C-alpha cells in the first residue's frame, strides 16, 4: 500500500462512513480526523484502529488543521443543520461561514491538497469553496452526482439483469431535484438502451421514468426510514479519493464549474471529468439530446438562483 495521507473534516454520519470505507479498503496509510468535537473524533479514530488486525496497518488519529499538512486529499463533510424556521438562504449563509473558516485553515496548512466536498448542498458548497480557497479550482471537487449515477446504474442493472458495472449511464447536473438522466448515451455492452433490445428487454418509458424517480427520491426514501444516508456516499468518497491518489484518470460525474459547457458558467454541477493526481484533468461534455440539454440548463438556473443573495467572500 502506497503511503498516502487523507484528512476528513467532520465526523458525523457521512464523515465516519467515509473514514470507514477508506480504512477498510486501505485507500491510504494514514487518516486524520478533524472535528470541533475533538473527543468524538478521538473516539472514532480509536474505534477504527482496533480493526487493524482484520484490515491491515492503517493509522487513524484525531488532529487539528495543522496535522493535515501532509495530506494529499482532504474530504470535507462538515456543515450545519437547518434550524426550525430558518430559511434556505440563511442556512446556506451559515454553511458558507463554516466553509470560510475551513478554507482559511486549509490554505494555511495544506495549500497543495486536493479538496473533496461532500457536504450538502454539494454543488453550492463546491462553488463556495472554489471561490474561497486560493488553490486552483481543478483541485476542489464535489462528489456531485457520483452517488446518483451509482443508484441509476444499480437499478438499470436490475432491470436488464446484468452487473451494474456493465451499465454505462450518467445522472448529470445538480445533485438534487433538478438532476438529469442522460438516456441518450446510456449503454450496456456498447449498445444504446434506447435503441436496442438488451437481454430481451427494450426501452420502456413506463418502466424507465419511474426508475429515474426512484433515483431522484432515493435520499428522501432512505432518510424516512433510517434518518440519514451515509453508507453509499462513504463508498463514493473512498472511490473518488482512491482515483485521485492512484492517478487513475478515471471518468467520473463530479461537481465542477462547467466553464461554458452546456452554456453554464458561475455555478458548479456534475459533468463527466477525467480525475487524476492533479484533480480535474479534463472536462468532458457528452452529446445530449434537446430534452437533456434543456434539463441541464434548468439545473444550472436552479443552482444560480440558490447562490443569489449568498455571502461568500466575507468582504
């Protein structure tokens, strides 16, 4: 195992799931947990360390921002929850204030690290961190629709009775209600699912539209049952971190500034990107049909509207 260090800021449900996945998969040789509740971070570190005989030698410790100096990748899961009666804008501004504090500390102590943003709303906060941090924007990446895409492929694998790893399909745009399924380029075994019978099954909107709704509402459905989501996003984070550390140059749907792709600027949302050791190596903009383009344009508008009135710079 290569000697990489990963920092995780925030030891709530998502941060702990990410730490567990990184630990269990031996993505890094060292994990540093940072949380305002130092005792909680210490407890989580101790708990993981006791699994070393079953997993392998991975150092896990609680620390402060200064101890993130040697980390190649730092995952941010910290954020604040909405208070009763609080508006969405007030909540966004409070999270922006949290990110402002984090950005100052990370620019001081770990200026070369790649930042992986997982706090929701992930597209908004990825854009906020890109604005606040002094590091190049290619080194600030949101998990975006990686989880939505994983859910999409899992459900399509069920429909076509194939391994989800053999399904090549994306959810792009916002990680949220305005996300867009890219049916026009969805493939299995090099065949378009829209235009070919695969495993004896043809594309049926009566099946596929409800399938996408299950993807879009998955978080609500899970939260209504267990109170939060954490397991799958923890796996997503570990996967993304490994791709970066190993310079895999994998194509993943992550939240970035499209810089004109699909006519979108001054916002972050998910498009396929080549991800490697430098962060976002290259943005891809797959061809989409007219409905999908309209969907992506609407998704961009939704996110820009959410940014209106936010206090980002702190000036």
